[in-house]
C-alpha cells in the first residue's frame, strides 16, 4: 500500500514539473511571437518561430482580443486536428469548444501592443503525455492487483488440490490398515 501511495505521489510530482515546463515553453513561445509582430525584427523571429513550433507537443489556439479564433484556423492553432471536411463555421465552433476547455485549465497568455491594448490571446492546454502520465500509476496498480488476484486463485487451487490428495492418501492408508 505504501509503495502504491508513493508511486502515485511521485508520478503526480512529475506531472506538476512537466506542466511547469510546458507553461514556461508556451510563455517563451508567446514572447517570441510578440516580438515577431515587430516588422523590423520579423525576419529573425520568423526563423525562430518556424524552428520552435514543431517542437511543441501541447495544443495552442491563438484568438483575437474577443476570444474568437483567427482565420485561417490551421495557421493559428498548433497541435489541434481540425477536420478540413467541416465548413468554416463548424471549424470555428470546434475551436471555440476547445477554447472553453482550455479556459478551464489555464488562463490565456495575452499579447498586448505597445499602447497596452490586447491584440491576441494564446489559449493552451497540457500535452496528451501529461494525461497519460497522470493515470499511469493507476494502470500499474490495476495490473499489480490483477496479478495478485490471479496468484491468490492459483495458490488456493493448488492448496485445495494438495489437501484433497492428503485426504485421499489418508483414506487409502485407513483402508489398508482396516484390511490388514
């Protein structure tokens, strides 16, 4: 029981560390993106954005100041699979639903202009890896419990089998003694 509790606590601490790393990464990405909006520095930062974006493993949706997804949707979202067979309005609704879920998890990172006005918002969530890691100890515990139950059943069956052999042996011995 102590091993199970320590395993869960350790895994949850790893999940918290990964979430912090992802939050720092998305903050770094938005800082670069903010500087990218400066036309003078755009060429240098475009290179950085093109090289950093493929390394991100968590979903990001970039919206305008009123939380509406920016069109073209596939260019302003990262690690979000948008079904291209849907109409533009259906794609927009899909992204709005994802934004609602992301709002519940983390506050958006707001990009402000030099005058302090909100230009864009970056909504993000943690990666699928964190969800898998979060539930991993419970899966391990379930597997261990399954093996324990199977072992107990096997041991009980073997023990009952040996007990019946002992009784059969004792009955044969008693019959032999009575016969003599």
